[in-house]
């Protein structure tokens, strides 16, 4: 992401708030997004400019959220479909429409030695150089019977980006939803039974077999010192919580 766009992105974010959630109540409801309709020409020009720098960008249909409500152990929201070009312009321009949010799942892969496994985004992606857990904005394939299947989105994105399948890890029951203004990241901790260096070797071997992998490499997080400025604030907030919890647990044992 260009520096100016990154500054606008940060302005659209608020200090993260973390909610421990057991139920996601996310439904699909078509919506005529005024931002996308009213700025259609500007959006098209912006996307054309972005494609000149990153030709692999594809303008498919994605899902954005509205009206999020955290109540007890539940997150409720309504999702609508938009095109990627509109979402990208909205993000790059500092989230001018505050009534919508990007709500996505992230598979927080944790290995047997306690290290978390993240990926460095490839140059051909819209988030080149950024470091994330495997994730993606939900799309039309994530709608099932009028509901948004974030768990299914995590499983799909993890397999696409790393080659791991559901048999390679165990999902914890709860969600850790990090609300940060224009983004709500829905983390699900995935426990893998192998050590992190073995996991790195396995994933990097899978990346080497792909013609155009989404990840350029693997970044392991064992403690706070492994967090970097290339990670978004909502992710480091979640990691600070988890690493702090582990440190506290170790001190008590």
C-alpha cells in the first residue's frame, strides 16, 4: 500500500476494542451502496490507476457489512455485495462512508511450541508487504442460506494461502472480534500439533509449488518483539492480548 494511502487507511481506524464472542449472527441483505453509485467514475479511474501498478488486481464481488451490534456473546450485522474496486477506493480514500465496515475472518494459526504463523503478502496483491494471518474479505461464495459463513471463509483462505486443510489444525470454540472503526477482524485461534519451524517449512514448500502465491513468505511471532509496523493495528492488538495472556499464565505456573 502506498504511503499516502496507508496514512488515510490509518485515519479511518479507531483504537481497537476486543470482544470475546461465541456467536456470529451475520445475514445477507442486498443494499444499493450510495458511495459506489455516486462516485462510480472516480472509483473506475482509481482502480485503473491501481491496476497499472498491480496488474493482477481483479474486480470481483465482495461483501461489506453494516449495522454491527455487539450484545453479550453475540455479534450481529448485515452484509451486502459490492465490487472490489469500490471497496478498494473506499479503503484507499480513508473510509469516507462510515456507515459500512469491512468484516472478515482471520485464522490465527498457533503451533505446538506456542508460536503464531503469519504470512507476508506478495507484491501482486493489494496489500503488498503487509503481514497478516491468512484472511480475505468475504465474497458471494461465503453466503449460505442467507447467512455469512465466516468460519468457512477462514477455512478456504487458509487452504488457498498455505495448503493447510481442516485436518491439520483444531479450531477453538470462541471468536475474538477486534473492532477498529472501518474494520472488524474476527479471529479464530487454530491449534496445529507441529512446531512452528516445521510449519514454516511445510507452508514454504506449498508456496514454491504455486505459480502466483498470495504470500511471499512466512513470519513467526513468538513474543512482542516479533510484532512489526507492517502489521495492522487490529492485528497487533489481538496479538498483544494473546501474548500477554500466555506470559501471565507462565508466570503463575
